[in-house]
């Protein structure tokens, strides 16, 4: 396998402006499926500003500034409980027929509490009663080895858990229903439909172009803040903070850091990442226009990326993908800092079937982020090439083409570019959501020179 650094012009695949919408019928189907899978009298879904992905997937609403609960009940109830500021924001939801109930304890401190301050009282008014069985979904769930307490625990604030327990009483029960949404294969969010894929492609396209504007616009003398400002943020919904960081040769490059006034110098490592709902793109490299030793390390990393694309497909076990990437990286003295790929969506990381020994198989409709972060890297150096992809069989691809022809055309154009210009024949089942697919310039002062195969 021969890797080369050569100039390749990145084409303009088009930038979507109007964000695709999820139909009301889809939200209806999602809440029905979630409620039935929970097997409880009530399914309660917790959300806050950071942990919003489950509720927005089910309703199209995500709370801002404060917490919220979605209550799905035995008589078809669909109730959002939230604080003062979100009462007028809930109507943005795509799920029809939502009843909104105020609980001012969910509001920020010092705001008015004179109308509805008591969460247990609000829950009773909504219809939850003593003896009811509650399925409670938080922002993640515990595996068996992570908890051996006498009572269940939840990734939900104690106030919410205590309020529910108080209302249902000793005869009632609370069980963790988070896996209904977030299990890596059986969770409702693990496999998405054509409209959700189109919405994610809108986000991933715009996020990847933001990263490309940062890289292609970078100049010696820029401070990190100036470099990051070139992303051209237009208000797209984010699922994590933007990142841009650099490091001198004797300092680590801290990838999660926000930009500062530091001015990256020649030979410094640098990294940038932007993520909107449905797709993150990250790139990292060296502030240089020529460094053979670094390019050799980047080539070894690139082989790990190729192993992912060569192995991952519908029906493949997650453990097989993990092993293929680990083996390819090890040949170059590298390993992956985290899982080499994970499910993504409204949150940047949902779960992952790609882990050691996993027998969980990839399925059509699974939205992934290729997340191969190589370590160890010398101080002052960084490499990364993260992009969003989604697996889609022929039937799903045909549905996307029928419902979203422009999206389907971009998928095909990107696949053709990666095949003809980068030398990688990506399977038709792998949809490339990024506008800079597998486009890795290791040297940021020569961004048109990328790694290619053959």
C-alpha cells in the first residue's frame, strides 16, 4: 500500500441552505415505538441544555437555558414539563399535540416561582399516580459492572428521580429506559431514516466546510482566535463547542481546548473541530509546508483510516472493525485513543458497537462518526481526520434519492471524488456526509496537498 502526498483540488459539492425537516408522522412513530419498548405506565425523558438529544429526536424540541421532561403516558399523553423560558419555545417541536406544563423549579435561580414551583405536584397533575411504573431515560445508562447498589440509579438529576419516586410511592417503580433510545444496535436512535440522514447531511456539510475554511485560510501570524473565526459560523445548532488549539514542539496539543490569542508558529501542531447536529468534522496537522518525518507518521495514520473504510459495512461486527483499525495503526507504531468510530446524531457521541470483542453488527441507517485519534504523538504534533458517514443499503439509498435528490447527488459526487482523486473505492453502502471526505492535508501551510492511495 503506497501513500503519497500530492496536490488535489477540493471540488465544490454544493452547500445546502434550507435544513430538511422531519415529518410529524415520523415523530409520532418514534414516540409510539419508545413508549412500547419502555414497557412502563409512563416513559419520562430527561433533557437539559447539554443532554438534549433524546428529547429532540422524539419531539423536535430541545430546552434552552433550563431543564425539561417529556412525559409519554398510557392514554397517549405527550407532555413537556419545563420552566419559564421554554414555555414559548416548545411550539418549535415537530411532534403535534404536545401539552406544555410549567414547573418553575426547572427555571434558572431567582426567576419567578409564584405559579408552579413544585415538580411532584406538576407530575401528579399530568396524571402520574401512586403505584405507577416509570421508565426513566437519562443521557446515558450504566452497564452491569458499573453499579451494584441496592436500588437503581440514573444519569438524571437527583431532584427529578426523587420527585418521581415520591409521586409513585413505595408501590411504584422506576427503571432505566435509556437503552430504549441509546443502545448501540437496538436503540431507536441507532438506526435512522432518510429524512434524519438528510438533516444530518445538512449539518455535516456545513460543519466540514467550516473546518475547511479554517485550514485553507490559515496564515502564519494568525492567532488562534483569528483562525477559528474563519469558520463562518451562521448559527447552526451545535452539539459540542468549536475547538481550535495549537502547541509548540515542547508542548502538547490539547484537542478539546477552545482557541486563544496564541499565535501558532512554523513547526507547531494544530487541530480544529466543528460539530453541528448530526456531523462533526475535525482535522489536525502541522504548521508547515514541508516535513518528511511528519508526513511519514501521517501516512501510517492514513492506513488506519483506510482500514476502517475497507472493513466497515452493513452486517460487519463492530469488533472486526476495531481490530482492523488497531492492527493497521500498530504497524506504524500508533493506536486509537478512543473507539475508532461511534454512533452520532444530535449529540456528538451516542454509543458505539465498535469496541474490542464486540459482536454487534452494523445495520443500514446507522449514523457514524469515524473517530480515529492517533496516539502516541510527540509533543507539539497532532493528527486527526474525523468525518460523519451513514450506512445505507440499496433500499434506503433509493428512498433518499426519491425524497432528497440533491442530497443523494452529493453523496454520489463525494464517493466519485474519493475514488478518482484519493484512490479509495468507498462502498456504495457508506454515505459520505462530509464535504471534505477523507481529505487530509497534514501540512496546513500547503492545504491543497493531501494524502492519497496509489
